[in-house]
C-alpha cells in the first residue's frame, strides 16, 4: 500500500495499467485496446459500486457510469476520491463491434476468464 492519499491517485491511469497487465497475463496482447474498462469501486460504505466505468476524473471526484443490474440502463455518479478504498478491473469492452451470431453460448465460458476481455 502506498502512503499517498487516494485523492491524489490518477485512477484512470491505474485502471488502464491494470487492464494492460491482465490482458498480457491471459494472452490477449495485441488485441484491440479496451474502449471501456469495467471496474468495481470499493468505497468506505459496505457495498461496492459495480459494474462501472470511468468517464472523468479531477482532483476530488471520480466520475462513473454504473451499469444497471436490472436491465439496460446507466446511472451517472461521482465518488469522492477520499472515500475510495480500492478499484478492481472486471473486464474490458473493445471498440470493435461483434456480430451477435458470433457470440457463443455463455455456459462453456463460465470458467474462462478470457471471456471477460472480448
């Protein structure tokens, strides 16, 4: 753990670096860079904010779009950087559009971590 206050951390860069490391470790180097990196933000409250992606950042706030678990929908929220305990990468969405007919059934991919990075 570092000794820097969490509000001085550039979370956008940290998340990008984490995503690059994960892609390299699971063998997705050279694939399209993720356009949106899905993250989980743990604040000082009991529940985490997830899945979300970063849309902006300044010295005080981390601006997020949070995906709705109840269906299609996005909620915009801002988190005080001082309240952030950790940020984890869930997966990435590439800029490349996929043909829905090319998406395989989810059941065989449950144990395949690379499926999160398509």
